[in-house]
C-alpha cells in the first residue's frame, strides 16, 4: 500500500514539476519515513510480544510447580497407603 502511494506521488511529481533535485529530496524523505515507521512498528510489536511471552512463561512456571507439588503429594499418599494397608493385610 505504501509502495503504491509512493509511486503515485513520484509520478505526479514527474508530470507536474519535473525538478529532479527536489524530487529526490522528497523521495528520500518518504523512503526514510516509511523505513522509520516500519522499524518502529516492528520494535513495538516485539516489545508487546516479549512482555506477553514473559507473562505466559511465568504462568507456565507456576503450573509446573503446582504439578510437581501434586505429584509429590500423590507419591507420599501412595507410600503411606502401602505402609498402612501392607501392615494390616496378610
């Protein structure tokens, strides 16, 4: 989309004025502006995704700790159950 706008503006400049020095100044300004906007967009998206990724990683870490606690409790329950029922059964 930005390429089409840039092409349209440069063709209008060629048709109406045709001064090459001013045209190249405007073209370079437009190209630099588009590059800057692109870089800023990428940086903003990167930081947004990075913060979202850290939130997800923290949540997953918390779930892993909970899972390990549950497995440890279940292991202790099985050991105690086997000790208790193993001594009563013959």
